[in-house]
């Protein structure tokens, strides 16, 4: 834990008798862009509020830069929060909102002026100094909230779904800006979101949460490629999940007998024994789709029928009926190539690389 | 959050309301169980005398009379207020309409009563006009009867019905009415089956704001009523200041309070019950 | 009548309501300019206005007392009611519900009950009836209105604004003075306005708790109505209606808070 920016040790939190956070352990490094990702209601906001000091813990401890802050009130913790609904002071202008914490510290007026201008420049809001919050757009309000939190020079910045109230295009732009801002100020960001694309896009590491528990902590690549269980696999990106019995094991190469597809080769990173009940995952973008039976495929080949095609801009998702199952396939649009065009009810062939299908969960041995 | 400094905020409120509201109400309640003093006031002797006195046809009649007058006035107010509030809420000039309702609402209560005395009194405008043109020889007795009490009650408390209804109807999603019309309801059916259930809580709070002051009325019957339109409030004042039977006055007050709280409970329970959704026949 | 044409029925009802409200007031205004002492038109004159402004010292003395009580009662009620509303909103108390119900009680009780219980209470504790007893009674019935207006305002903005202030390093006192009070300013103004109006307006409760020498304006008007109508009251009515309208224009910004009740 030495040298960590935030250390969370055995934290439990209940509202009444309902446990909301269960035994959370987490170490967040200095300067990291750390995301907490999970479905709505899984306890992300609660964990963030515990770090900020708004919720007393039921059990456990929280350290900031190796200092125990478990019992410190929010105004004495070196962290600042960007609230989900921004929580701008409605009676103060942009300038006064940002200057709020400096005024409390009774800092010299000229210094306040300089710092406020600097931070508003940082979030590209220099033109709106004297507007009131209700005269700003959603994106601008959010930037004010960020500047207001940063001006205090906290050791950690907490962001609670800061983009959730914005439209898709703006969200993307602000996410890029946020990433740049993180590089510029260099402090630890803890970013809470239920949107996996946001988290995957900018985070150094991600913690995936569900029902008050942390399921997996890792880089975007790790949790996408090596999900520790079926929930993570399904929550991060799209996937096809199959249940089956392990037929044979040789190193990391397994053969799994699935109800839907029969016996398929599976890449198993988790140690497992023969005849265990397991769940395996096959990402849609790893499935290849052909009009004719492919001859040189190393993996299994199935014949199927196109059940449904959903166009989504630069790619389409195609649902293929194979034996007893519907397999999701992601197919990029290749401009000018006729081969990527599939139509409804057309007979097709699918295949994938034998290493693409991976073991994600051992249900029973 | 921290609750020690919280007490500093609520201490003045709790002390004030406890000492200067709860104590007087407690005293009036306890007086109703005491014996009447020789020259007004009470003597320290517990008795049910006051309640026994109350148990007579005379007071039963006053009670029913009070209920009837305030009930009729309340119904008239609600019937006038719903269309008015609906119109205001749908208008583009809400502030103007609010303004037009607030001015009579804020105009001195006694002046509003006086306006009707000036119009309907024996020497009032109507009688003077009729006398002038010779249609009558004697002034008509337009005032000092139960009807004039109802009229003036409606006049003074109508804004109390309009304002809560306005703020409820303002929040109503008017496209629901169009949806109902689209589904085959007539205009009236749409109103009755969609709007009215949706604004039920507003109707009940309007009922509350009109009925409680009307039911406990003192000034209106005292100024424009006669002995037939005496209400409980007038009896309470008479026993207190003229007959100086304080226990009886306290007992009637207790009865009036209980009746008011009962009405309140009925309205609150009715108003908070979710609207039943009935299909349109 | 069947409301066939769009809004015909509601239009009619609105016009009826407005006529009902304003015709009596217009008639009063008209006759305030009447030269005659009776309600028969005998030519225009400012006679009753002259009498009102130049020869009614008692009336103006009662007006002065009303203003004094209205100012002091609305200030104290706003102070106590606002602090209480903030306290109950801000902190968790076990007795929260009890205090809320107790505070709102005066709204639910008929005025006469309040008047009678104050009268008996004051005589029991030996407080002489006069301006001070009126002040106490008025403050008590104004507090619940202040409480409601303030609570509505506090409900209106998100609690996370207060948390944001703590998060940015503010102490409790700073949060109160720099965040809560400024945000509540319109509600505080509305509370003062509402309390002052209620106090100026009150007749029934004042009637019971007033003593000799503490005749307020409503009590004075009452005795004018009761004992011999003088047309001065017509002129006074017009002055009061116009005064009300002017105050309403000046404060229309605050209607939103006053109406929520
Ligand atoms: N103050 C509270 N009292 C009771 N339950 C709460 C409170 N705050 C949050 N919860 C519950 O805790 C769970 C987690 O909430 P939250 O942390 O807000 O989830 P998230 O931010 O991940 O959507 C939810 O089921 C919510 O209902
Ligand atoms: Mg949340």
C-alpha cells in the first residue's frame, strides 16, 4: 500500500440492514486515471461518497497518500468531487463558483483572480466568466464543476458519472478533453461510470463492480480479453456465452462440449479439470462470416442462416442461427467490397480462430 | 450529519411553538373540564359540567348550522374554482391572472366584507337604487340572513380554492386530455375521467383551505349574519366575552377543534389515496 | 351549457369569477368619490379622501400600530421559522415529525380557537393584553407560513449543492452564510412579505388578544363597520386596494413562493 494515492481496506457500508458495499479492497496509484464501472445501483456512487467523506463507513478504513482519513469530515479531506448533477451554486457566477474554495481559505484577491482564470482556461471556459449557472449549457456546467473541484489542488479528483447528462457527441468530446486535462494536472482521477465505452476509452485501470462487490481490477485490455467471470465478460462489450462440460485438458487448450455447438476448442487461462461445468465466451468481432464454406480455417466451421441484421454505422451486427443457438457476429463495413454484404435469411458459414473462444467461469468441478 | 449544532437551529422554533402554541391549547382543553368561576374565569374543580351543557338541542342546532353553511360555501367555491384555475393554468399569461386573483386575496378581509354591506345593506347601493326608481317602499332585507353569510364566505375564501388548484393543474400534462379525446372521450368525459382524478390532491387541499376557515368562522356571521346564521365561532366568543362562561367556551372550542381535525383527516386520507382508473364507457 | 366551442365554458366561468371579485371593489371605488353621505350618487367630490387623510387621527394611529406589529412579528417569525426549517431540513432528528406537525398546527386550527386560547393563556399567566400580546399571537400564526415557504425552497435545490460546499472545504457556518442563506433569499423575502400581509390583515385573533389602547387597523375598521357607516371607509377601502395592488406589482417576482403554501 505504500505510495498509493488511495487505499481502501475492507470497506463495508450498509444503509439500515441492507449491505450496499461488501468488503471492498482497492489500491489506486498516484496519478492514475482509475475508473469504477458497473451497472446502475451497484454502489459506485456510495463508494465515491465514502472516499469523499459524505458517508460514514460501517467497517474498514480509507487512506489517502498513506494517511488514515476514515473519520475526517469532507471539508478536511484532500479530495474534491465533480457531482453527478454538477451541484453548482445557483446564486454564484461561474467565476464565483470556481473561486468558492479559495475565498474560504481567505487567499489574496489578486491571487484568486489569477488562479480562477487559469483553471477556467484549462477547461476552455474563459469566455463565460460572469454568466450564472442557469445560463450555461450542460457541457459548460460540467466544465465549471471540474474547474471548481480542481482549483483546490486536491490529491484526488472524484468524478461521478460526469458525462451522463450530456448527448453522445458532446460526451465523446468531453471525454477526450478530460483525458488531456488528466495529463496536464497529473493528479489521481477516480471516474465512476456505468458506460463501458467511456471507461475503456480513457482509463489506466478499471474496477468492475456489481452488487456492491469488486469483481475485477485491471487494464482495459485485461478485463476485455481476460474477464474473470461471465458477468464481466457480458458487461464489458458484447459477447456470446455458452455453458458446457470440459471434455479434455492439455495445458491451456481445452475441448468443451457445449449444448448449442457441440465440442469446441477453448482457450483456458484458469486451471480446470475434465468434466467441470464451465462458461465460455466468444466475442462477436472474433467470429468470421463467409458466403462459401471456408477451406483454410483452423477453428470449427458451422453452417447457419442470417436471422437479423442491425446496422450501426461503421459496422453491423448480424445474428446467425446455428444449430440450436443464435450467434452474434460483428462485421465491419468495408467500402467497395461486395463480400461483406449479407442479406436476411441467407445461408452463411461462420468460423473463428481456436484461441478466440475463452473460458470465463468455472461453475462447478 | 452532525446533529449537535442542529439543535441550535430548531431550539427557538420548538421553544416558541411549545410555550406559545401548545401551552395555550393545553390550557383551553383543561379549562373545559373545570367548574365555572363566580365572576368569569374558572375555579379549580374538575367537572364535566361544560360538556353536559353542550349536550343540548340548542348547540346541536348551531353545530349543524355551522356545518351546513360552511359546507355549502365550500362546494360553491370548488365548483367556481376548478374552471377558473383550469383556465388560468392553460393561459399564456399566467402571471397576469395570478395577479388578478391575488389582489382581492390580499385586500383587507374586513374591507371585502364591508363591500357587500355597502352593496346589500339596508342603506346599501341596491336598496337605494330600488327605492329611487320606486320599485319598493321599504328596503329589502338582503343582508343578515344565512344566504348573505354564504355569499360573503364564498367571496372572502374563493382565492383559497383557486390558488392550490391552479398550482396543481399547472403541473398537469395537458396532452393527456388530447390523448383521451383521441381515444374517443367527449370533452366533458376527458375532463371528468382524466383531469379530475389527476388533480385530486389539489381539490382536497382546496377543500381544506376553504372549509377550515369557513367552519371556524367568526367575523362573517358577526357582520352579515343574524341569529339564524350564528356559527360555532360566534357562540364561543359570546360565552367567552358576554356570558363569561369560560368552561363552556373552552368546551365548544374543543369540539370545534376535534371536528376540524376530523375533517382534516378525512380530506387528507381521501386526497392521498391513488386515483382509481376507470375505463371510458 | 355544453362546452362545444373550445374553452367557452371556462371563459365564461373566469369572467363570472372576475366580475364577482371586482364588481364590489369597483362599486366601492365609485362611491368613494360620491359627495353624498348615502349610497346615492350626488356628484363627484374628494370630500371623504380629505376626511380620511386630514381628519382621521385615530385611524392613522391604529395604522401605525398595525405597521409596528407587522414589522416586528414578520421579522421574528421569519427568523425563527427559517432557522427551524433549515435545521429540520439539514439534520436528522428523531423528533422531526413532531416538531413539523406542531409548527404547522396553526394552519389547521380555526382562527377563533387560536384567539380564544391566546386570550385564556395570557390571562392565566398574567400578561396584560396590548401590543405585546398581539405581537406574540401574530408571530405564532406567521411561523408556519414561513416554515412552508422555506421548506419548499430548500426542497427545490439539490442537497448535493450543500455537499459540494463541504467538499470544497467550507465549515458549517460558511455553508450557512455563503450557500444556504443566499440561495434562500427569495424565500426569505417572500416569508417577510407573507407574514407582514397576514399580520396587517388579521382581525379575529387580534380581536381577542387586543387590549385598551392597542387598536390595530382591522379592529378600527371593524368598529367603523359595526357602529355607523361613514363614507370615509369607502375612501379607506380604495386606498387599501390600491396599496395592495402596488405591493403586488412590486413583489410579483415572489408569487411563486407565496402560492406554494
Ligand atoms: N442514502 C441511502 N439510503 C438507502 N439506500 C441507499 C442510499 N444511497 C444509496 N442507496 C442504495 O444503495 C444502492 C447503491 O446506490 P449507488 O451507490 O447510488 O449506485 P450507483 O451509483 O452505482 O448507481 C442502491 O440500491 C441504492 O438504492
Ligand atoms: Mg450513481
